[in-house]
């Protein structure tokens, strides 16, 4: 976006302790372009993966001679302080930072940020990234909450990346959105495109791995939002120009010019 290459919660690990990755990454780190900034939504190990971060730093440095910067929630820097990022930015809720032409705002969520059981003081949330005609919201992990409406009213994101997995058993919905919850949050945001995420990669809960997308699309059809869904497959690239909707290039279901 606007000349900046961003990675959000990059995790290229094949294992999370005892949990095996079930789908390959869409791109390998050696094939990435140089990265300008890494954004971390919270310190959970499936979102803040230190080996992946270390490799991304080394890869970018090998291409450009410099390391990327990192943006994190408040009280999280110590988890990555020994990694050689070029710049560390911690943001509290609703705080922002300018990176080139872009403004990054740290947004609230309904989740928690502990790295281990005893450090629940850590921050967590998502990011709205805007500038040069773009506006993208990445919620991080979250359950449905009334904050979606406030985020929409304050920041007006056009593209929303929302989690749709890890919702079963029912108690998990206290901290993770079901597909129907994600669609409700999308409607509250008033965004124009929903890109689902956080499903089908690591078995973090009990629902079938292919169920989240099926339920999301079924709910979107019932609600009349089907054309606003953009379901991406691993390795698939979508380009969104600032005027992508006005030019009728976007027609839903992962098809965009």
C-alpha cells in the first residue's frame, strides 16, 4: 500500500508446539519481496511467531541491507526486543503512527493478549491502515463485539479482514468469531469487501476444517452480501486499486482486477 510492503501476523511455521500446520503457506519467505513493516496484533504464538520474524528480518536484510520495522500492541515489545528490527512502535488502543503516506491505527478487539498464562497485561487488537485512497482493517483475533460499529464510524474501512474459525465448542465464541459473527461484524463496520481469515491452517478447535468458509458464504447469501465476499486461496493474489469498486472490477468471491 502506497509503496509500503506490510506483513500482518506472519507465521510460516510447520508446527505450533504440538499442532501441525495443515496447509502450506501461500508464499515461501525466500520468495517474498523486501518487507518494510511487520504488524503484530497480539502475542499469542500462532500470531507472533518468533522463528518466522527472525527469518523475515534476515531475508529483508539480505535484499536491502536493512531490517523492517515492527508495530505491536502496548506492553508487547519485550517479546521481540532481542530481534533486530530497525524500529519498534508500540501502540495503545486508538493510538496511531504514520509510515510514509499511510496511517496505522490500533483498534480494539474482544480477545486477550497473553503470551503465557501470567502476562495478561499485554495489549491486543487489530489495525486499520489507510492512505493513498486505500483503507484496510485487519481485526486480529476477536469475537463479535459492539466495537465493530465504532471502528466503522471512526475509520470507515473499505476492505475488512475478519476471522471466521476456532469457534467450536460454543464457549470459544467468547474470544473468536463464528462465520455468522464475522458477517455481522462486517455489516456493523459498513465495509465493502470481506476477506475471511484465521481458519483452515492449524487445528485450534473442533469444527471441521472446511466448514468456516461454507458457513460464511451461506450466511452471506441469506443476507444478500454474497457479492462482497472475497475468499482467497493460498498463493492467490488480489489487487485492489483505490477506485476498484467504482470501476466494477470487483465482483465478489475472490475476483478483483
